C-alpha cells in the first residue's frame, strides 16, 4: 500500500479516509461519522486504523449523507 496524492491506494483501488470523504463533499468529518453511527450505512473498510471508502463508492456515500440530512438532495433526485 502506498499514499498517493493524499489517497491510500493498494493495487488498483483508490481509498479515501472519512476525513477525505468529508472534504470532498463539503461537510465536517463528524457528520460522516454520525451518519454511520445512525445507521445510514455505506460500504467502508479498514486500512490500519483508518475507516475508508473506495472512491468508486462515493455516490453511495453521497446518497446516504443526503438521507441522513447532512447534504442537500441533488437536483433531479427522487
């Protein structure tokens, strides 16, 4: 595993820490953590001490954060 451009990578998969996810979507990390605690699940995995999300799962994370009320609903979303 190596750190590249602020993201953890292993083989050909890019992972984002919860802090990186929060910065990407424009909210605080506690909101991402609280959404998980409240049961708005999205796929996560551990890399060492970090809880991470595959970059390809970012749309699922956004949907969960919208349902949790931490992100506004995307235009055109049901």
